């Protein structure tokens, strides 16, 4: 099991960090750190995971906010049209589900 460093614990407040495995839970870890990681967490992420895996997680994420997804699309050079959470149909469904 490839465990996360202890300094990442604040980013995973809702799960037992000792049970997270970089191989099995990679997409969850990537999404969480792209959404709310600080500089040390993002440096670890970029060092630990191949760019292709980070891009794949970005494209398929349903967890990222549109703001974070838009930011990472610019940083990683990914076309916004390829990112699920930025598509109009996904945003319409999210808006419908979370309508006040």
C-alpha cells in the first residue's frame, strides 16, 4: 500500500488517511488535491502521479467545482470541452439537483 504523507491529512478530513492507497484511490486523491490542495500538497501530487493520470482525473471528475476545473484546464492545457464537469449538460443536471 502506498500511503499518503501525514502533512496531507488536513485535506482528507472526512476519511481515515491511513486507509487511502495511492494506487486504489488515486482518482479520489487527485480530485481532492486539485480542488483544495495547498502548495506542498500540489507539489506532492505533481511529483507522485503522472501528468496523464492527473489529466484523466480532471477530464472525468464529477467532484471538481467549475472554478477549479477551469483553472486546472488552463494549467494543464486541457480543452474545457473535454472536462465532464464543465459540460453544459452536467452543469444543468448539477443545477437542477442543487437548486434552492
